[in-house]
C-alpha cells in the first residue's frame, strides 16, 4: 500500500471512529437527543471533552494496526487525533 494512501485511510477511519464515539456517548450517557446535546455542549463549552472521550475509541485501533504492521495507517490515526485536538481547542 502506498504511504500516502495508508495515512489517508488511517485519518478517515480515525475521523469516523471518533464521530461514532461522540454519538455513542451522547446517546448512551445522556438523555438528550443528538442535536440538542451537541448544541447544549457547545453553549456550555464542554464539547471538547466529549470529543476527547470519542477519541478514546481510536486507541485500541491504533495498537491493532501496529500489531498488524500497518504503520502508515497507524500514523494516520495519530495525525487525525492531533487534528481533532487542535480543532477542539478552538471550539
């Protein structure tokens, strides 16, 4: 697999898994609907905490990719986590 494609796949998979983690947390841990929960979290300024919890789903995937010797996909997961961290600082 080409290096750039592997990193891109890792970033896309990390973004999808991070978004799934946020949605799962909002639907399971809170009584709010998804839209109301996100708007409430933005108003309270705590959306970045929920994004960080959603990113925890990427940790097992990162180690799984390392064990499968998919280093460029694992690098994409790390780059995506760094990107989400920077974005969550400005939210």
